[in-house]
């Protein structure tokens, strides 16, 4: 089985069969939804611990240069923002119907896209990017339309080629499937 490194240095399976039909979009959305729920649950637990730390009597300043309480409150706020982002993303996935066909059939929010480039990959375009899940042994990454990859392929059709600027230079991709 051939493998290699993509432009970010991550390893991948170069023989991943993207010529086969794309995985069932409903199964992909279910897998992504479950990953989001698990991540939200974990982040909520961490956020609760951060909130407890920020309000704990042990975090009170013991002198003018003691910033433990301030640092704990910054951390708790960042965690609360992440919880809000995950809830927003999960809310979208909960109302999204993957059985609705794309109209027109171009890369847009709600599209599952197969790409061929320096690494073969499957991406799901959602309003907010981040996260990944494995379906039928194939990894699917969630990207947003505002990400460099999402912006470069927005409104393109199956068979279209495009380029993305990366830290390692310009990278060429081809869209090999959209559902």
C-alpha cells in the first residue's frame, strides 16, 4: 500500500480509492454529528472545571503580581466560547438533511467533496469548519467555505481543477466527486 506526506507533512494513504463512489452522505453526517457530540461533551466538562478554577477561593490573588485568577478567567472564557461554537455547529448538523440533493451540484455548504491532489481526501463543507470522522475506512474532514481550501473550490463542479496557496507553495487539486 503506497503512502506519502501531504503539504503539511501529515501522512496519508495514497491508494485511498476515491474513484469508488463517495460514501453515503447521511452516514458521513451521522458520524460527524456523533464526533461533535462527543467533543462538545468533553469540552463542556473541561469548561466546567475551568469555571470552577476561576471562581475558586484558591485562585484568589495573594499579592499584586499574582495573576492566577485572571489567567483562570481567561481560560474559562476561551473554553466557554469553544462550547458555544460547538453547540452552533452541532445545531446546524442537527437540522441539515443530507438526503436533499445539492441544487446546483457545485461545491457549497452541505457538499461532500472528493479531491485529488498532493493527497487524496474527502471533505465536507459546513458553515463552520473543524473536525473529522471516519466512514467506511475513509477519513472525512470538515471545512468551512471561508477556509483557504473551501474558498478556492466554492461553486466549482465535478472535474474542475483549482489551486490553493499554502505555506509550501501553490497546490493543485481536482474535484473528483460532489454529493
